[in-house]
């Protein structure tokens, strides 16, 4: 079912999208500020292809697995070779700077932890590809087993792509606007040294925000390692 439904334009204007997000925050008892701006309209954002998103997702997953092995003290030369073989198996040629460092057994403990948390950003890419049905409330970590098998059950890139259907840009913008406001609420609670509203997990929220902003390329930098997550 590989394909795209990106031409399905939402009836929501940026302001209407913002108000729909605020309604969801209000229903959950999550604070917001009215003057937090709208995000772009569908005509103003870059639309990434399903293939580009899929390659980014697979590269990220392989680096995450290397980070998990490093965290467990199990990243051996054989494991490193296995990761390289996976990259070749799925035809992944481009890695980010951070992914290269993790796979090369470089960087420190915090770099490893940061890469493990990329599971949450990777999950957003699976959602954008239609592999994950919904982005549920961000108060818990993802299902790691499902996240791994989403790719691992397929022998190559083409087989994985056959299971994807790119979501329309309006749906991606809806989630990008909502996570933007969730993230503001998390930052506000942290600055006030208050409990996270409605049990939001700030690390999950930040990684989702990062991935959604990468999907719409909101800062024009195309930087998976350092996307704009300002609030």
C-alpha cells in the first residue's frame, strides 16, 4: 500500500488548528498560552517523501539498537559489523553525525542515552508512514518490540516500503501544532518546578516535537540531530 495522500488539504486554517489543539489541552487540564503562535499552513511547509522518511527511520533505528547495546555493555566488534550489514541490507547510505558517532563507538554516556531516547522520534516517523496507527497521549514510552519488528520483519527496503502509506500533510500539521503546545506546558511546569500536567512525559514530548518539526522542516535546516524544539 505504498503511496501518499498528501494532497488531502485540511479545512483547518492555522488559527483553527491552534484552537483545536487548545480545546484538547483544555479538556485534559493542561495549561496553555493564547499568544503561542500558529505553525505554518500546508502550503508553507516542505513535504518529505515516504522514501526519505523511511530511510531516516531505518537509519535511526539501527543507531538506536547500537546505543542500546552500548548501554548494556554489549557493543562488540561483531555487533558493530552486524549494524553495518543492516545498513547495507536496507540500502541506507546517509547517517547523521550523531548516528555515525554512536555506530563508531564514539561519544560519551549522555550521547548514548540521547540516542536511546530517539525511539520516541522514530515512533513518530512510523506514524507518519502509517505503520503506527496513532500518536496517543505522550505520558509513556513506546512499545520497543513493535518498533523494532516494524522494520526487522522485512528483508529489505522495498518490502518495508510496501507496508507504508504516507499520511496527509494536514494530519502531520495537526500533530505538530498539538505537540508544540504540549511541549510549552512541559517547559512551563519545569520552570515553575511544578508536576508535569496530566502526567506528560517531557522527554517523550520533546522527541515527538523534534520529529514532527523535522517532518515539516519548520526551520529549513533539515537537521535530524538538532531540530528546532523551541517553545
